[in-house]
C-alpha cells in the first residue's frame, strides 16, 4: 500500500512552486528533532525507525494518486510527472530504533534535493511522533515492572492501525507480548489472550465457561475470575485443573488488595504455581504502586496506546541547510527561521552520548558542522540508514528492543524515577571550534 | 485490505472454545457504550460509524491470515474453517454518525451468534473510540470558532493512518478542510495548504520565495509571513500582489496581538480583503480566546488529533443478552457482569432524546426492553445499520456533518460553554413498566 498521500497538501504545492522557480533541486538537509520532552519526562525513546524506512520505500505515486492530485489541481502535469518517478535518492542517518533521545537530539537527518526531502515530512513525523510517544511511555512502564512481564492490550482504545504501531513500539520498549493479532503477523510479536467477561456470561454458569475454556486451551490457560465472585471463581478454577491452573486474571477492584487475597487463596489451595495477571486501566504509576503486591504480569491498554498523557511527541522536521544553486556539489548553507519561540538551529549535526569511565551517561553532545571529540568512553549516536537512496539500515525488532534495554541502563539512576522531573541529561551544542555554542536545550543545574 | 486481524487474540480463542463447547452459535446481543464522558466534557460526539460498517464488510480471513492463526495455534482446523467462511449475518443498529451521546447511551448494538458478534469487538471499539474522541474535541473547537473556518492540520502529530481518520472525524464535527491528502482522496474532504517555513528558507530571500509561491499558486494564495520579520513580510506580500493577496498565515508569537497588528497593517496598505489565518498549537480554549481578534480561520493540529487531552473515549463492548441454546428463535436472556466499578446493564435497549416543546433537549432516555413513550417532541436515536447481514446504512460525510451541526443546536445552551462541566443531559434508564429503573448514569442536580 502506498504511503504517498499520507502527506500534507502543502508539501506538494511547495514542490510544484519550487519546480517552477528552479529551486526544487537545491541540495537540502532537513533535521527531525524535538525542542522538548513531554512535561515531566526524564528521557524519550526513539521508535518507528523501521516503519519510517518502510514508508519511504512505499512512497510511490501511482495512477490513482496522480489522478486525484491532477483533478484537484494540487499539482500540474510537470509536478505529476516528477511525482510519478519519485524515488528517494539521498542520504538519511539518525538515532537507531530504541535509542534514548533528549531535547535537541538530531534524531533523523534527511539530505537530498529539496523536493525529494520535503515531501517525506508528514509521513516521517506521523510515524516518529506517535511511535516514540508510545515507546517513551512503555519504557517507563517496563522500568517500573522490573522482572515482571508487561503485555500490550490497548488496541480497542486507539485507532485500529495506530494500535498495531503501538504494539510494535511497546515491544521495542520492553513489553513482552501483545493482544493485537495484526502486530503478531506484521512484526512477529508474541500474541496472547484467553477470554473476556462475555465468554463467562455466554455460558449458563461460570463453571461451564471455565470447563469450556480449559477443554480448548488446556489447564495452563489464564482464567478471568472477576465476573461474579472472585473467591468462588478461583476455587472452581483450581478444582477444575487439579491445582495446575496456569494463571488467573484480575480486571477490577483494588488490585493490590485483591491480588494479595487471591495469592493467599491460591497458595492455600495448593496452586502455588498459578500466576496472577492484572489488567484494568494500568499505567506506570499503578504498576509502580503494585510492586509490593503478588502480581506476575501486567496487561496495559489505554494508557499505553495514548502515551500515558502524552500521545504525541513534539518532533518537527526543519530545513537546516541548503545549497544556493542546483549544482549537486554546491556547499550547503545553514538556514534557520527566527519565528518567536520556534527558532531553529541551522547546519549539519553530529551526536554523541558522553559517558564517564563507568559507562554512565553524562550529557547529550551535539556537534555543529563537525563531530565532537570522543574521549573514548563516549558513544556515537548517528547510524547511516539510507545512502544514495539505498537502504542500509535493517534490523529485527528484537535488536531494537535489546538496544533500548541496554542504553536505558547507561542512564543515571534518576532517569528511572517514577516522579515527574527534568531531562536527566543536558544537551550541549558544540560549535566547530569545540566550544559550547548554544544552550537552547541545556538545563543548567 | 482485510480488517480481520485488527482483532485481539482472545476474540478468536473464545470462538474456538465456544465452538468446542457448543455455545458459539447462541444468539447474542452486544452493546457498545461508555459509562462516562471524558472529564469535564458536556457532551460527546459519535463518529466512525461509516468506517466501522466498512470494516465489517472488510472483515474477511484470507489464506495469509488463516496460515498465521493456524501456525501460531490460535485456532484449530475447525476454527480456521469457520473464520474462512466468516460473513456477518446479524443485525446492527445504533446512533447515526455525528449524533451526540451521553454516559449510558446505547451507541451501537450488535445482534448475531456469539461467535459472529464477539470477533468484531476490537475493531469496532478501535474505530469508535478514536474517531469519537477526535470528533468530540473538534465539535468544541468549531463551536468556539462560530462562523470562522477550522482546518485540520494534525497529521504530523499522530499515527499516519489515525490521522486520516482524524481528518474525517473533524469534518463530521464541522471542520471545513484538512491538510491530509489521503483524507481528501478517501473521503472527499477539501484539502488545503500552501507552504511551510522551509519554502522560505530554501530561497535566497523571502521575496524570492513569495514570488515563487505567487507565480505557482496565484495572488489568492496564503503567504506564511513569520519566518523572519512579520511586518516586512506582509508589506512584501501586499506589494507583490498589488493588494490582492488572498491571506496571510501567522504561526508563532502572541497570536491575538500579532493578528491585530497584521490586520491594521493590511488595512493601512489597502489589502482589506486579505484574510488572516492562524496556526500554532491551537485548541478550543485558544480559539475561544482569539474570538475578539481579527482572525478569519484557524488551523488546528496536535490538540485536534489527540482529542484535546482525551485521545480516546472509554467505550466498551459488552454482552448484554444471549440465548441459552443454539435455537435461533430462543429468547434472549439479559446478562451482566458484577465486577467492581464495572458492572453492566443487561438487556436490549432503546434510546430517545427527550425534547421540550421548543425542541430543546432535556434528557437522554434509554428504554430497557421496550421503547420509551414519545410525547411527540422527542427524537428516536437508533437507526438500523445492518439487517440480516445486509448493510442498510450508508450516507455521505456531508450528511453526517449536517446532522451533527443540527443536533448540537438542540442541546441546552450550556452545552457549548467552554469551561469544564458535567454532561448537559442526564441519562434516564426506564424499565419495561415505564418507571425509572436505574440511575447509574444520572447526574442528579
């Protein structure tokens, strides 16, 4: 399916006007970044990278798209012809999927002709902004859950396709599974689920429902025990499985209290291996609050797919340098708008995570025009993704997930505090002379 | 594209288990409703209806979907065979698109066999929850904007496909246009857009950029004037068009102040017909605050596609009645779970908006098992959508949009107050004897 029309109208009117003005082929560099983290967040998580690169490969204007654009007068014949032949031929580099980001981190850089790069603005931002919002929330949840497993179950509370992307982003941030079958098929994420309250209500008795479920899914299944009376349901589930019941799920009430009572009852009944899974409007705070309760796994829905209060990041895509002629070898000139409160920082950027001798992250270093000096402990953050139109970055979702869990470990301990706070790392912008050039993103302490 | 896997794993394990137990074909009735409005909201807007009915028509399990399900052991051969032949054969009725809803409104009812109806749970909720969240926020924005136009521009801040749905939901709630080309193609929504800051920065001077834009898009275009100096940009735009400039767009700063200065300058320059459009993190509060400023149109992004603080509704899909045998003529028995804080109301529901003799809405009436009496002023809310598997509800988006603007007019005036408040109508649940049965959703005043 083409991603070509997941694009704002003005991207194409800009291409059309620039073609007419003879400026469409000026070599241009766009940066994708955010001026800030969502309020109270200590770090952000980059997600959607693989999806974004897929979207670029699918960015093709076919007959149907071109007819629409021509009929509506959005482009003329010359614009349509250019779009028909659209293939991204430039270079892209950026933060790898699962990487941590901070205000001002140059998350993605796209260099090509103006026209080739500008038309990708909307779809790249759509993907990065939502996927990173979900991953950023998910990472706080998995951090609070520690060794306990987190399952993504939010599809019903978010747009049907966004939900698939959310399951993927959650997995990158350490979730173990999803309820979403399309996410299972598209991305190979393990899917889970057994039964809803409706299944119990369908049957004449709860016992009938449990028998039906066990007959189909085995004794190792997870029984939902709060449709009527929790104690009676647990006793019945243990009885029907001879104590070998896989797990129970609790979906209502004071979960800490109910989980404690359920654990005691299960243990009394000899079902010491039966696990307890909790669901019901969980978020990272609730997960943290349940850390002392005998819970084995969390199922998270609404608050995950809505980014726990921050359903989007504020990432933007800005022209930061361009040539002053069509010559492909012309030098790029830094450019920046001066709009109030929205000024940008022109020029090519390099990024590094400064680490101390123990490997603990100390600062986000952004070099303007030249790579900042690496004292040996530091870690370069930019990865080549597309070179001359050729995709060179491709990895499994598990690689991204492992990266995330690894680089999260590098952060100072305060990063994983549940309370609201400032970004745990300052971002230092270093100019070509090696001195700090700009403190736009610093948080002096 | 099939919607079949936009489904939670457990829907299919329930079908599989119910088939084995011989209960899958029990006639069942599911209600889609919400127990509450988002905090502080005075009314909700139903959106996504047309998309939901499309999704049911596309709910087909092909070879690829079945192979995945079989390989993962989610269904067995008998389950896969049933899914391969899946066609919804039941009845669906509910609130028309654009209609207003309140806590407890029976927004959608799905009656069929248990298996046929339960598998639609996830995709129906995904669509209704997100689309209605956007429409509910959008309606407050268009109410505050009054006669001024609202344009949807949020694609870059939300998942790429959710953004298309958001543009559609916003249109239902009175938005006039969108920046989203896919929404233009898929739903015929007028698309708009001219140029971004990058277009100005691409050119050697702002004047070059304006000349290029005017040459391509005509004098009636909208110039973005805040890349450098707003006053200089406005003067240049007016000069280049001989005072016939279509509009300017302001995207930063104190918009009320800047719009006033811009209007004065435009008028001084004789460009009295040049309109002023504002963008930059607008929401319904900001739109209301700008009501005294000389603004002609609002472009709304982030806060629209994220539901202005409420990116999802809390709609649920619950089994409320079912037969106790496979007999298609067996009577339906009301069922309801008793989970703490999540209890449901069993049985078939009818809905009516009670209106006084002036046509002003007074209450949401839900009849349990029997239609409530209509005193002549009241308005029935349930519309047949699918009958015996045949879709009978199909309308243009403009019809839904007109309905929304019309039924919003029926609400008491306090509905359109910007401040946070309670639902403007109580929901009265009336039992078969005609007396108020349950006050679960009432807000006694």
